[in-house]
């Protein structure tokens, strides 16, 4: 298998020309996940709610691919507002075992959708 497209019924399908995740050669590559829930709903101006939904979306795609949050090797976090960095870290750390965090890059940038306060993309190992 060269690659397999991964989708989850728990994650709102993207409208953009991208796959939610792709499994290939022992890894799963998760596209940037926004905080969508219930078919394109988003908690406007609520960073905590969006952060938790983003993590739920990432988790759902990883599980569909046969992986998990514990197997993330690299994550990229994109924040709309750099001022949310500390709060993102507080919430982010609750999803991982203390001291066993993935490699990570965090940047602040404009988002494609003005309602997005963040997105997270990642690469995780898949048990063979």
C-alpha cells in the first residue's frame, strides 16, 4: 500500500481539495484540523472549546488510521492570535503523558476561515 485516505464520521469533511488524513509506510499524516463539530459548526470566539474540538478531531482521525495521540511524533500548531499560546499549552499538555510530548512547532498566522482560532496538523506512527 502506497497510501490510504483516512476519513472519520466523527470529523466534518473538508470542502478544500485535501484529505483529512493519509496513512502511508507506517505513518499517518493528519491535515490541519479546525474546531468544526456537527457538520461545520464552530464555537465562535471560544478558544478553549475550539482547542478541545481540534484535539477530538485529531484523535478521531488517528484512531480511524490505527494510531492514537500517544503515537504522534510531530505536531504543528497554528494560532490565529499569539496571545493564545499559554492557554494552548495548558490545554495541549492534558492530552499527553507528562514529559512524553511530540516534537512540535507553533506559529501564529492568519487563518483561511476568520472563525478559526487555531488548527493542528500532525504526523503519527501506526502500529504495523
